C-alpha cells in the first residue's frame, strides 16, 4: 500500500495533498477553475481505498453529469483496478433512482416507475390544465411547471404549499401542483425534481432505511457543490448523518462557477458549509493547472467585476501562452465563417476532438452547424434538440415505456393513435372517461374494451371499428410485454413494437425525405439498445429506459458521447461545466446574447451570466477564441447587438483582435445616419424592435435605417464595396 499511496500523492501540491489525506471531520475544498478540485476528489477516493480506510462499497461520489461520473470511474479503475466498480459514482439523479428502485415498496410504488422528462411533464401539465379548467393563457403550463419545479427543489409538497398560500394566483398554482402530482402518481411516474424530493422524503420518513444508507455510505464526496439546490443539500445532510456515527463528507466547489440558480442552486450551500458542519475544515487551492496565464488573466478580469465575491488569487506557472484571439463578425453567418476558417487553419495541428465551440443558447448552434456541414468538418452537438427529443425517438420510447409500465398514461396516450389507426379524440375520450369513472389508468382501461368478463363492464361510446383497432393495439403491446418479461433484449422488444404497430412501415412508405431520416434514427435507437445490452448483459427493459431517461435530460451529457475521436464538440456553456479542451471558441459575446437578454436589467442574473462567462473562458487550456456578431437573428429578425460587456472587461493587452469592428460600425462612422440601439424592453415583450427589424422577403425596413437593411441583405463582399463607396462619398 505504501508505494500505492505515494503514487497517489506524487505530483500534488501541498494543499491538494492535505485534502487527499484529510481524515475525520467534514472537508470543504474551495478553489477557482482548473485548480484540481475534481482531481483531488478522485485521488482522495483512491487514497481512502488504498490505505484501507474505506471499502469501495462505502463510497458515494456525486458528480454533476453522467459524463463526469464516467470519467471519474475510468480514472479510478486506472488507479485501483476493478474494485472501482463497487463504488457508487453517479449524478444526484442516478444515485436517487437507484435508491428509489431498491426501496420502492416503502413508497408504495412499483419498481418499474417511469421518469418523465420535461416534454413528458409538459404534456401532463397540459392535460391538468384542460381537466382542471385552468386558464392556460393566464397561467401557462410552462410557467406552472417552473413554479412546481422551484417548490420541489425547496422540498415543498402540494399540501405544504396549499397551506402557505396567500395570494389569488397561488391558488391556481396549488391546484395545478396537486393535480399534476396526483396524475404522476397514478401513472407510476416521477418527474426529474421528484427524484430528489421523493428520496429525501423516503429517508426522512423511514428511519430504518435512512440508517441503512448512513451505515453503507461512510464516505460521501460531492463535486461542483456550488450547484447543489436545497433538496440536494438536505439529501447529503441526511445521508451523512450526525453525531457519533456521522460519515465523512468531502465537498469541493467554486462559488464563481455557480450557474444553476435557475434550477434552484444556491451558493449559500457552499458559503455556509462551515456553519452547517461546525467541525469542518476548509482548504483553498490556488494554483491553476489547466490554462495559460493569458487565458487565466482574461477569465479573472471578467469575474472580478462581480460584487460580493471572495477574491481569489489564482495563478499558473504554465507561461503566458498565446493571446486570446478576438473577432467581430457582421452576422452570425460571418461568425460561423470565421470559425470554419480558423478550424481549417488548425487542422493538422490539432485533432478535431481537441476543439470545442460554446454558445449561450442552443438556438445559436444552427448557423454554426450549417457552416461546418458545408466545410465538411465533423462535429457533434451536445444538448439541444437532440436525438432523444426527436419525435420518432420519443414515440418509440413511449411504446417501450407502456410495455414496461402499462399505467404510464402520458406515454399510452401519445401512441394511442400513432401511427394512425383510426382512433380519434372521441375514442380517446371514451377510454379516458371509463378510466376516470373506475379510478384506473388509461392503459388499464384499454383492457376492458370489448371484454365481456370485465366486472366494470364494457367501455361505452366506442364504434365497432374503434373497438377492433384498440384490441389490435392491445395485442401488439401484450406480445411485446411477454417478450420483455421472458427476458428478450430491449432491442428485440423495440423491433417487435415498431414492426407490429406498422410504425416503421408508415415511415418507409412516406415520400417525405424527413421520414427517411426518421427511419435511420430508429435504427440508431435499436443500436443504442443493443449496445446497452452488450455492456449490461443482465439488463432489463426497465434498466434501458432508466438509462435513456437519465441521459436524455437536456442538461446532462450522454454517456461517452462527448469527445469521441475526431469530432469538434459544440455545446452550451452550461453543459461545458467541469470539462476542458486544448482549444475553445466562445461565440456570441453580445449584450443580449451573452449576457442573456433577460439578465440585462437584473444585477443578480447578470452576476450569474458573468459566472457563466467565467466557466466558458476557463475551459480552455492553450488557445481561446472569443467572437461576437454585430447583427444576429433573434425572434426571427436581425437585431443589432452591442458588444458584450464581458468583452469590455477583458484587458485589451490580452486580446489579439483579428477584426475589431464590424462593417456596420464602419458604415455607421462614414455616414450621417444615426443608428439607435434596439430597445431591449421592446424585444423582451415581443414588440417591434427598430431599426434592426427587417421586413423579410422584400428586404424593406419597417423603421428608420434602409442603409443598414441593405447592408444586411448584401453578401459580405458587396457590403465591403458599399462601405468603401460610402467612405469615398464622405
Ligand atoms: P473545474 O473548476 O473546471 O471543475 P477543477 O478544479 O476540478 O476544475 P481539475 O479538472 O481537477 O480542476 O484539474 C484541471 C486540470 O489540471 C486537469 O487536467 C488536471 O489533470 C490538472 N491538474 C490538477 N492538479 C494537478 C497537479 N498537481 N499536477 C498536474 N496537473 C494537475
Ligand atoms: Mg472539476
């Protein structure tokens, strides 16, 4: 063990080493980006096992994404060998799902419960609004879901909330929350926020179960602690326990990288760690091992503008490195063109997988993608309208879902008439009515169709044709269910459903070229299921669905899908958390894009955007590019956007500007026409924004500046000519 131990400590600086060997009370490691927090956590786990202070099975390590969990497990396997497989290394959600599946009886749930993603939740909420007569123009389903999510993150259940309300609008929220929760329950389903809240509830109301997990997890380690919300905080506190039998807790984080306030994350958890755990020790790491000095200085300069932060002295000895490269584009297309040119210049010197491109919101990826496709550069988009959000994939998964859990009403209604089998709204209503009257799920009600033996009687109001269609539909599901229960691979169950229902056949017969892509996507899903089975030979259909549900959350990365050999990685800044790349492009540095439009008037949100910028810049190891477009299409029309204030915060000396002004800037200076900045308030309420608004089609402006419209409609070369002509005139 001694040689092993010194191997684990070799190369660590004294603070890192102290954190790795620390024993006893709770430990807080707080440090800036790239200072080795995740590495310390990993080495600490290895050290605990290597020195015999912990059994692998006593370790619970929480990471923020599946990708991060996978990387940590690989690292530990390399350090310790196969014993690493006996540790729990996972996200909060995966760990809780595991606990819930094991303890489902205490919750009076079936172990086959479904996990709803945000689109499923929205469908269910739409249903709630219809059935509870909630005016969805006053309280939008999305808005209600937001509120409910916030409540769950605060561990407030429908009853607690109903007791606490004191204004009219909240009466609606309370009704929606109750209705939504009842329906989830009836469908044997949980939404994402439920996963944590239900686990906390389970532990708090079942002392024996709590004690079991407290005894089991003697060592709990949490990465990215700054992004935990209240529910997650309480979960960790419960699992760690108190007093004599308290487990060892290690959390690492960086208050400057807290970027999930919209999911209820609170820096408070990190700031008050020493109050929450009075005997806690804290360790500060100050050396950055990731980035060059120029990159670090740029990032430090930006974050320094945030109020009320603990200043940090983050330094590196890796040398100044190249300057940050800056580029001001005329439009998002011009920005994409610059990106592609730079990528082409880098090819040969770098592998594509060394390069990442970040943007603030998913919608920005389209322009970049189009240019990459044209240039033939292989890329991968993480997040956004991804594979698992495509219609055909969701349909296919809904089929699998109802096989695993017949009570899943949302999934059942989704495929009830997909592909079309002549079951309209009337037939659906008739079944729904029967289900409601007898207090059963929609799926269970289907079994009463055409059944003379049912004690509840037949389902009324169905035409003979509809009855036959339902019986055929039911048969397809029964066949698949028998297959699944007799141990068929998920991929085979899928094939049986897609063939039996005629789903694939309908797509094949279609002339729509999109449907061709859909067939390919379904084939891809088959491959995903087959792969999963290969990796997990004992896996059931339920396991596969759980795997998919957890990787398809928009904010989670799919397992092992990121830096495959040879693809440029495109992703939002949020998904880039914790990762690093030799070359990073951060695009869209405009006020209104990054920082996001809705943060401009709110200092608290603006501070969060600045932390997001800090996260973005600190992902780069050797080369950092920052770009902005002076005109970008938003809300379907080109908007003139000023430079991001974050760009202004980076000292000039650190940036090598390849192009410091847009054509519009040049044009503006050379002409007498004044251009006003767009009104952000107008933009936010969806009102007309002048003068950036272009009347699409005719290319005419609805407001003042024809010249700018002309410039926008022209090709970059023509625009240059126009600018030159303008300059000559002046
Ligand atoms: P973030 O805040 O972005 O999550 P972090 O603090 O978790 O960053 P790590 O990802 O653990 O930082 O480390 C950043 C990089 O520095 C990694 O490539 C890691 O391997 C390397 N590194 C960390 N500590 C050392 C060290 N003592 N010697 C050499 N390299 C190190
Ligand atoms: Mg980290």
